[in-house]
C-alpha cells in the first residue's frame, strides 16, 4: 500500500549506506546480462538470425514430391514374410541372425497394379503366392497373411484391406497358395518411397530425376543443416564472438573493477563461461528448431531425432569454450584465444579421422576373406554381399604402422567428440529407416556415446578448472 | 582506524614495490597518497583492496584483514587508467557492478539514477560508453565507486581528464562524502588539488614512506617570512639564527629560520618569537615595517624536495 515510500530494510541504513549480502543468483544474473550485452554489441546476432532466415526462406522454396515407385516395396514385403522378423533390427542384424527364424516358405508377388495411383498414398491390387513343402508346412489362412504382410521388424509398410484366396485345392496340396488382395500403404511406407527434391521452383534437382527415399532426403538435409555445414558455421561464429569475452574481462583497468567486488574470483570466470554457453545454446536451439521446422514443413516428417543435435553440439561447444577461456586467461589476447580454439578443433577433427582409419583397418584385418556383414535391409533390397579383401603384400594395416600407433595413443587422451555427432547420426538413421555399414558400425559395441560425453565433459571441466586456478592466483 | 598497515612489503620478482610501509588512517579523512610513478602508491592501494597479496607485513581495513568479502563490501575503487566495458551504457554498467555488489535491483536503479544526476551524467543513459569523453568516463568511474555507499574510497587520479568546473563538482562531492564519515584515499599528481582537498598526505618514494602528516603541518615546515621595510635594508644588517635574502631590490627580504634538527623533526625555530625578535631588531636600527607575511611551503616544494633528493626538505 505504501509501496512508493518503501525502502527495503536490508538496502539502506540510517546514513543511506547500502549494505547487502551478495547472493549467488543476483551475481549470476548480473554477469548473464553483461554477457548478453557484450554479445549483442558484437552485432553478430542479427547476422546469424538473418542467415537462418535466408536458409529458412531458401529451403521453403523447395518441393519434395513423390515419384512413381512401382511395386518394389510390395516385393520386399512379400520376401520378408519368409522369416519371423519380430524384435529384429533389420538395419544391423544380418540374414545369419534370421536363419533360425525362417519358416520354410517362400512368398512372391506375381502380379500388381495400382488401384488409384503409383504413389506412397496409393492403394494396390496384388497377387501373392506362397510356396511351401507339403506335409512340413501347413496352409496359411487369409487372416494370418493379413496379420503378417507389410510388417518388417517394427515397421509397417503395407496393410491388407481385402484378401481372397484364389488358388485351387489341388495346388494347395502340392504346396502352393495364391491370394488376390487389396493393400493400403502402412505408416512407414512414405519414408522409403522415392521422392523428387527440387529447390527454387524446379531449377535445382537435388535427388536425381527418379528421386530418392524420402527418409534419406530428410536425413541428408537435417544432417547438412544441423550438425554438418550449418552447425559448423554457427559454432565457428560462436567461437569468434566468445573468444573476446575473457580477454576483454581480464584487461588491465577492467579487471580491477570486477575483482574488487565481494565475490570469489572463480565465480566471475565461471559465470561468464556459463553466460556464453547459454547464449550459444539459444543460437543452436534456434538453428536446430529451424531445421526441424524446415524439414517438417517441406516433407511433412516430424520425427524429433534432429533435436538431439542441440545437446550434442552444445556439449562440443562447451569444450571449445573452455579451451577459449583458458587461452584467454593465460594470454589475455582475443586473437590467441580464437586461433588456439580453432586449432584445437582441427586437431580433434584430424585425430578423430585418423583414428577412424585405424579402427577400420583393425576391423578389415579381422575380416579378411569373410563376407562383409550385410544388413537384412540390404539383403531384402537385393544387394549382394562382398568379401573383405586382404591387404596388398608387404603392406601393414594402418594401426600397425608407427603413425597409426601414435594416432591411437594420442586419441586415447583426447575427448571423443565425434561420438556425440555419431549419436545424432544414429538417431536420424533409426528415425528414417536408413541402413548401411555406417549405421551398423554405430550400432556396434565399438561406438559409445556415453564415453564420448564423459571424456568431453571431463576435458571441459579440467580446462575450466585450470583457468579458474590461474585466474584466482594471479596478481592483477 | 579505517586503515592500519604495519611493515608492509611487496616484492614483484626482483622488483621491490613496497619496502616496509606503516600507516594508520582515521575515519572521515581525505587522505592524499603522493609519489612518483613506480613509488608504490598503486601497489599499496591494491593490497588494501585485497587485489594483491603482500609479501610480508599486515594490513587491515575497517578492522578486517584486507581482501575479506566483508571488507570489500565497504570499499569503492576507481583505478587509474580504468577501462569501463565500452558496450555498456551508464545505467547498464552500474546495474552490473551493483549486482555484483549484491544490491537489490530496485535499490541499485534508484541509487544509479541519483549518482548519475549528481555527477552530471543524467540524460545520457542511452549512450554507450564507447561514445563517452574522458571526463564522462571519469565521472562514471566515480559513480561506480560510490554506488554501494562504501565507507572507504580509493581513487586513483579521480579528476583526470575532467574540466575545471567538473573538478570543483568532484571536490565538493568528496567533501560531502567525508562529511558523511567516508574515508577517501586519493592518488594524484595534481598537487595543488591534493593540497586544497586533503586533510592528510603521505609521500612514498621507491616503496618507502618518506613523510606523513596533515597538510597544514607539512606545509608549515618551511619557516620563512617575507618582510618589507620602508627603505633599503643595509647589507650589514644581521640577525643570529636567521638567513636573510633580498627580494626585489633591497627593501623586501626573505627571512628563514632552520625549522628542523636535520632529521625532519620540527624544532620550533620558526615559532613567532623568532620573527618578533627580528622585527624588533630591525626597528631598533631604524627600519620601519611595511609588510610581514608568513611564507608557506607548497606541497609541491615538499614533494619535489623528496622526489629529487633523499629525504625531507
């Protein structure tokens, strides 16, 4: 009621002197606002938002349209009925894993034609035949076929709306059944169906005239814009902007004004760090959300896997920022902080790539002469497995060379940041039913995002800890 | 004591910045710290602020060991060659420092508006510090030092770059702070200003405290008088204990008594009796007094004597 005259009792004593105990949230909020102002002052925010808007605009001129796909997915569905694929991951498990689940029958589509359109939402009329060994196998009913057709592992690519057995009783006895059926697309068919992807009206064709599976297109687009090119550019800009934060703060004449405050020195540094991290989290959030919206609007695919790119990129940036802060504290130079951080990034990238070569050479050596593992997804698409080739005479596998050994030795001490990226890729591949050897590798035991996360955080905390120690002990 | 320093030493590598300084400062004092560049003034202040740890000795501020949060809460600081972050405006900067001091938001806004008004910065709240003149930066620097109502102020060159009117305003502001019981430390090269403003001064030279005392005491130490008579004084006129020099012809004289025993302690030789006896002796020899003036040493004289030579003048 007496608001205007109210003076907080804690705020002023009789002499008008302000006496207040500093509180952590108040200090933090002050540093956060300071960081925000410094960031806005770099004028980069508007440029970044503009860039994202342009990206958004360009992407929205794009069109993704289904192409006639023919009966290939009917064939796949029929072939897959030869085994019980319940609980199997078709992307990573090979036909060998399925061998024990074969039911002794062969299924094929002998005739198929679209009822309305040869498109992912089109209905089909098809003839399915089943061949089995009489006496060993028993005839199947239409209900059983309806139950199983179109289901591959946990995916549903077709559903039967109408089914009628047309084979003769005689044919049945010698192990052949035939059904005439009407099928409707299942919920997962669209992702596999070939789509054209054009940009700027019809002027740029991104997926060939025959198109590519929709899931693959969305995956490539999301990967390119979020964790690939888009994320890299955003992180580079963020490194450039935040590299100035600490050197500006520890400048002579500025530092003293902060150090005289009644708060521990490490708090100044850590709060600045967290402030910068929150800012970049916001930027990454805008980017990732924009990518999710763009692909959603374009392709009407809304699976949230791409949102994982936000924590993945942020943890990586947290590491880069700690390197930048440490360099800034030691050298007090913006240029040094920027260059050292980018160099560190480059070293991580190169070491990661070289380590991949070493790991691949180990896997290859172990598998010389054996069939390369082929996923069920590849098998039912009709890809032929290849044998692993041996090394040329006199050539050692990379991991046995001196460089290879150094690579693996050095890599052991580095944060395995690319595992964070792999985590996103794996999720995208799961979301969009994309298979292949790369995904197989990421689903294998040799990939551990937990280890990548742990090592990255460990390095981050260590760099930040060293920076705080130096900052707290040095005379201004 | 607001400030109590005992045998304070600070060594930077091979460089001795402070070599055993002892100093006590009472509350509500305007204290001037003088000395050449590198004399140790800033080091002394930084130790008192807890920014730099001493190599040896003791220092306390308001009864607290220096550097404790409790002590820091009561201290305002304006560093020399300060660089206020240029991306801030006056209000956002005071908001930042106020927040770090732990002042609640409403309170620090009220206080900031009040100080900006007093320091003549009102109406420029939207201007970034980048666009400030040197004098404006200095005023804003003072505002941040005063923001949390400290009991001790350390000001390094507080009027640097400020115009004469602004200097007067700042002086008045500091006098008002003293009236409210605040102790103000001033590092300045503007000796005239220090003399005008400060109650006490200390002069540092190469890390040692050469002189400390009230401005009145220190400037009185030069015990000389300007005397004018109605006619030329004969060169034969002498007076024991005084050295006499002619100024402007022969009717005006500078009469000096040796004020110290050579170790910097006043001996009382400049006591009024000395000049009374001198005037009496002059009258006796027929000279009539026209003008008599006590000549005071300026702080500058004292300072230059210490800075040039080895000790007190």
